[in-house]
């Protein structure tokens, strides 16, 4: 075998090894994002119009989240939040629309105290999705009902469902669990 033929074989082999390594690395990153974000991964792929754009967005969310100072609550604050939540639930029987609004406010306060920015709803979704990718859909559903209830476009059953959705996120945030 000539030297030029040997060099060509080595170059082709090197290119194949590099391509294989890049493919495995890409698959590993995709698997990580799918695992971390759960259903939010597919939702973002659809919203962004493709996997590359979605994965870029999700990595951006991770970087933003890593810069946040998310903290656990001391036991006494957890107890206070739990008592407040009980009061909101109990009031639901007499004033369901108002209770849904109070549940939203309580979840927002809890997020803020834990260290999540709460200035805008879409930002809340983005930041929550990193550690609570499976539960963030509960927040979307509850918030949608809350918005529609302000215009009187909801049934009591929808309001009850919103409370269930808020409770799922509330309990996860309060206990410092992640939905992975």
C-alpha cells in the first residue's frame, strides 16, 4: 500500500470516528434534555419549529436557571404556606373564582420566595420548566382557567380542576421536589 493510500484511509477513518463521536454526543445531549424537561421538550420542539431550535432554547433555559439562587424554605415558612393553602381550599366552596385567583397569587409568592423571578408569566413557565418540566403543564392549565374566569367564561368544575393543578405545583415547590 502506498503512503498516499495509507494517508487517505487514515483520514477517512478519522472523519468517520469524528462523525460517530459527534452523533453520540448529540444523542446524549438530546436524551439529557428529554429526561430533564419531560413533556416540555416536545412542547418546545413544536413551539420552536424543530429540534435544533428547541434544544438551543432548552439549553438557554438551563443556563438561565443555573444563574438563579433557588433556595429551600425553612420548616416554619413551609408550615405557613401550608396553612394558607388550606384556607384557600376551604374558601373554594363559597367563592371558587376568588379562590383560584388566591391560589395563583399564593403559588407566585412561593415561587418568588424560593428564588424564581415572577415578573411575567412566560418567564415563570420558562424558569419552572427546568426543574419542574412535568408539573409546569399543571401551571399552564390552572393559569388558563384563572384568566378565563376573570371574564366569567369558566364552570365550577373547571375552577375545581384549576385548584387541583395549582396544588400539584404548590406541593412540588413547597417540598423542594423536582418532577423528574
